[in-house]
C-alpha cells in the first residue's frame, strides 16, 4: 500500500469557557448513558459504545492517556493496529513531509480496546469503501489525501454496531448546504479532506438512528479560529475535522443529539517536536484532541473537554 506523508494535530489556547459540570470526576463507577445514546466507560472499566461519533469513540473521563505515532505509509497499518489493540482511539491525523502522524487517546486506566482498519483508495472508490467500513461497524475517525490517494482510518469498538454512510464531494460554496442536508438525515461528518476535487466529506450515522443531528461548518482565518471554536464548544459542538487551504481554516462541528452542556475547548499551534508533550498535557487536563491539520503555521490541534 503506497502512502505519502500525512501528519497530525496541533492544539492550544482556551480561556474563559464556563466549566462543564460533567467534566468533573464522577464517583459512580457504573456505565452512564450518553445524551447521544450508547454507554460510556465508568472509571476503571469499559462499557458498550453505541453512538459516540461526535467524540470520536472516546468515553468520558477525568484524564486521558495519549500516544502520538509518526510513521511512513508502509507502517500505517501496523501503527493503527497497535494503538487500537492497546485501547487508543486515533481521533485525528494529518499528513506532510514528516509522514503520517496519528494521535491516540484513551481514558486513563481503561481496558477497552478497538480493532482498526486502514484503506487507501482513488476518488472513484470512496463510496464503496466507506459503505464497507460502515457496514462492518468501523467509524472513520480521520481521513487524509495526498499523492497516495484518499486514506481512511477506521475504528470498531467492542460492542459497536453497524453504520450507514454518505460521501459528498463539493465546492466551498456548497459546504453549508451539504452539511445541513447531512444533518437533517442524522449523518455526522466524522472526517473530511480537501484537494483539487474540492471538499470531501465522510458522514456516518448508526443504522438504527435517523434523528437530525445538529452540525456546523465554519471558515475562518488563523486569527479567528480559536474564538470560533470556543464559541461553538460553548454551545455543545465538537470539532470533528479541521482543514486548511487558501480559504483559511475550515472546521466541521457536530453536537450530540439532546446534549445541552457547554464544552471546554483548546487550540494549540506547535512544532512537530512538541506534539507528544502537547498531547500529554491536554490529556492530563481532560481534553480529547478531535481534529488537526498542518500548514506553514505548524500543527494546529483542536481539543474538547466534557
């Protein structure tokens, strides 16, 4: 499998976002129902995962362990499999000349594990590949494009069910309309890429759920990115994909169905040498990196805390 380079996440500053009471330590060790459906891990033990797509299949916890991997295309399958079997959900990734960089996260002490799947396809194979992932219960938590084609990173949690999938390839002027249409049908944009074909959106919904899913797409300059993400998080929206091109930064955000709690948000822009330390610091503070991109500003990471 040929793969060019892709690299991950960068994330950073937040200030003044009201504390979400649900982010505090919970003394009740029993699995708890999510507003979006499904069950999340209680402290120290895994629960069934049904519909945690907006949070990239990561259960709520007070703190998280993190793992950053930087690999060539030839090492991508093995890296994904290793992280998944160790319980790390790869929640964001990006590509550049440093190769493929994966950011993994898991609740501290969790014993839950995943199985992983990697696919690399031409544009003509997008619909079929995503449909196969979805039918087999794999959620695409990150997608990238480079000279190797389109790369999908998929995870299947223990106890997870099948999904239904849609792929959209649109121009920038069609982004808002396309996201709105997906949202009405209950589809969450869990990953996205951009290249000369325009914007490619990968959207999933649990096979048993068709309820409309609130979403946003934002385009902002680097100077406006932090404010936009923090404001959206304050309304309960989670960034699931972050892209950068000549239009600036494009952020896709999803709100769990029925969720009312405000979320904390962080943005970091760092060099590659700072990625592991940055991820570890965010995890220790209870933040999950959910989207990332890389450009001349370095690695830009977006993270949320529930």
